[in-house]
């Protein structure tokens, strides 16, 4: 019966070219006809039998009930299950069936079975979930950094400052030169600890990024790198004055921070050019150095920091492109379409 229907040229073309797997089977699950998509998806053959899916293999049945849920119910809307293929591997498919024809002479029935491969959709779903997890982890990490930085600055830092002031006051009441010298040594050591606390607080999360924005914070970061590495000439060019979304600002800061860390540690560069600009409706960031560069193999083996940079930019809807070659330096190109707070 269905074969006659497919004698229509238009229906035949639909049958052959549709992406879903189309199978015509009888009530014993013998395959009477199948389209190319079904053949590619399952590897089954005409005259073979459609195997039971995982759902039918495991489901509880009443006495006399057909094991095949699709045949038992004759017409079933789409549902998900795993279906064995010709090589034994089970694939996730979306299935439905419809009773198409009943032979009036012998009551033999023919069913239309539709299979839709869910593997790609499941992978896309897993990728979306993975991106969401990464986004939440990054946000949680930054939130914790902000809390710890505040605690170090306002809590520990202020307490140490109070101790330093108290030691200075004690010196004025003590007339023992030897003891005064010792107290002054303790106070100087305490000052070093306070400076370290201030540095750690800044590295966790600079206060200026929340108060002043990305440009002043990058200026401070670059100045600190210049002091430690005076042999590296770092040029920062920008006319950008706007405030970005807080999420964009902190992620851009972390990317520049990681890039400068990589340059000072590995690149052996003499010059670094950092450019932050607004081009039409997008924000662009470039970090270019004239260092020794690296190969793709280096990225694959040691490029965890680069991967984290890429993940950060991906989370704020931007594009991250890195180009490098041995002895030809490295360039990082970033574009962020939605950088304003109201656009995020």
C-alpha cells in the first residue's frame, strides 16, 4: 500500500531526501522499505527486523501486550529512547509511529516509523550546559575574589595599620634605645606585611575597576608591570572613556593581566602594544608583542592560560583570536559586540 503511495514522484523525492529516518515495517517489525537517511543512521537493511529500543527492552508489560510500545499503541507522538544500530552501538533517537495500512484479508498491518537523530542536539545541549557551568564558575570565582580582597583591605589591612600606629606610640614612651631600635625593626617588618597584603588584595580584585572602570585599572596594572620589568616597553593606546558592564570590565582586565603574565614569563619581548578602542558597535582589544612566539603544539600542551582567556571572552559574547609563530611574536585580537551594561 505504502509502496503505491510512493509511486507519486513528489512523495518519492520527499521520502529520499528528508533528513529524518523513515522506515515502513509490518507488525512483526520486518522492514519493508526505508529511506537513505534511515540507512545511514542505523545501518539496517530491508527484510531485516527493527530491534527493540532501550525503552521497550526495559518496560513492564501486561500479559499479551506487544513488547514494542510503538506497535502496541499504533500511533505515538515523538518520544526519546536509545536504538541499537547495525554495529551494536546505541544512539539517542526521537521516535514516532503511525499505523498506515491494515490488509482487510489477513489483518496484516504496516507502520510508518520515523527516527530523528538526537546525538547532535544532545551534544549542543551539553555544550550549552558546559558554557553555563563555566560562566557560573567564573562569576563565583570573581565574587569570592572581591570578597577576599575587601576583607584583606578593610579587615586585615586596617588591623595591621592599627598595630603599626600603636607601636609608633609605644616608642615615644620608651626611653630604652635598644628596645626602641627593636620596636622600629618590628614596625618596618609590619609595614612590609601591610604592603604585601595591599598587593595581594589588588591582585585578587583591584578596587579601581569597580570605582573608576577598565581604563584607569589597566593603566595601574601596566605601570606595575613596567616597574618590575623596566626592560619591556609597554605602550597602552586608548581614547575609550565609557564604562562597560562590570562583567565585561573584569574579564577584559583578567585577559590583559594573563597576557602580560605570559609575555613577561615566556615571550622574551622588548615591546608590547595594547590597544583598547570602540569601533562602531563593538569594543576591540589588541595585545601585540615582538617576542619569540610559539607553535600550535605549545598551545595544546601548555596553553591553559590561553584557554582560560578564550573562555572568559566567550562568556561575554566576544570573539578571541590569537596568532603566533616562532620568532614572529604574538597577537591577541578581541572583539565584544555587547559591552554596555544595558546590552548584556
